[in-house]
C-alpha cells in the first residue's frame, strides 16, 4: 500500500506549488502543516534530524527543508525534498 504525506506550510510558495502539482496529477496525499501544531513540527523535525543526508543542502543554504515528501510503500519510507521531487514522481 502506498501512503504519501507532504510536510510544509501554507505560506511556503514551494509547498503551495507542490500541492497544486500533485492535485493536478490526481495524486492523493495528506498535507501536514508543520506550524499548525507542536506535534506536526516534531514529526517533521524527526525526519530532518534523523535523515541528515537528505537535508544537508537545505541546512547549508539556510533553508528549512520544506516541502518534505514522505512516501511509504509496504512499510518502507523514502523521503524527498524540492530538489528530488522528480525522483518521487518517477516512483509513482
């Protein structure tokens, strides 16, 4: 089973663009606004802190790392950022 979550913020232009693109392609996903609750922020920070290789470029450039795409297939998790969005789309 495939489960897609997008972590981001409503004011983030990259997040809004990704949401629109996924919706236009009729890809079902759950959007998790990281500033809506402390729990949502903690979930995002868990990924950011534990998957440093994915976020190195973001951190070096002073970026937060949103939008973050979390793709779960058969209990295996793969993470994608704005820079690896095309890799994500190719796996669908």
